[in-house]
């Protein structure tokens, strides 16, 4: 997963995968079938980690707004977990690199985005009902704004802004939409 995450699907070679796993080419093919199947398994694992992170952040927060803030900050931490090697979001990377031409990746990503969006819409709705967020915009629009902003941050974190700046920008965005 780390190799695909850092370099993307096309730029990751079999030599990279052998070095990362410690397996020989025959063992990799025997276990995973081919490079694409290995990528799909790695992407599924990444998406599972994202889903778990989101679910825990929303569940453990004291308020719906705090949960939304925790989700955003957790996603920022997830996409730059090594400090010196910002990788961006593997999901966003997969959408950009593969989803337009790979039906399996597109289907996985569509399911993931819809699931995440549903959770965020529910949290925004709860925050609106609790008086923590404006009702000037529909919950689905605010959820879309949050998701788009976090996706944009994960892209710019690949080399244009630091993790600390991303956290500050996310806080400012949340203040602006509340």
C-alpha cells in the first residue's frame, strides 16, 4: 500500500513491490494475481482505514461539530503521516490517476465517496439541529464543501503547503461555514 500511495499505480514497478514486500515476483503473482489486483487490495485497505478513522472521529466527539472537525483533522494527519514524505490522499490519487479509465477503481471510489458523504451529511444535519452550524445552506451542500476542501488540502499537501498549514486552513474553513 505504501508504495502505491507514494508513487501511484503506473510509477510503481514490480521491483518496488518486491522490495516493499520482500517477496519475489513469482510469489507476488502467486499471492495477488497481478499488479492491478494487488493495487485493488491496497486501495481497499486504505479506504477501510479512512472509513474507520471517520467513524471513530464522529462517534467519539462530544458534539456533531466537534466530530466534523475531528474528521477533517484526522484526514489531514492520514494523508501526511510521515512528515518528511507527504503523499497526499491515496483515494484522491486513485480518483485522479485511475478512476477515469478503470471501472473497478471507479466503482470502489464511487462507493467510498457516497458512504463518506452520507456520514458527513448526517453530522452536518445534527450540527445544524444543535445550533452549531448555519442553516443558510443545505446539509448536503455544506458536506460537499467540507469534502472538497479536504480533498484539495490533501492534493496541495503533496508539496505546496505543510501539514500545519493544512490544519490552520481547515480550521478557518470550518469557521467560515459555521
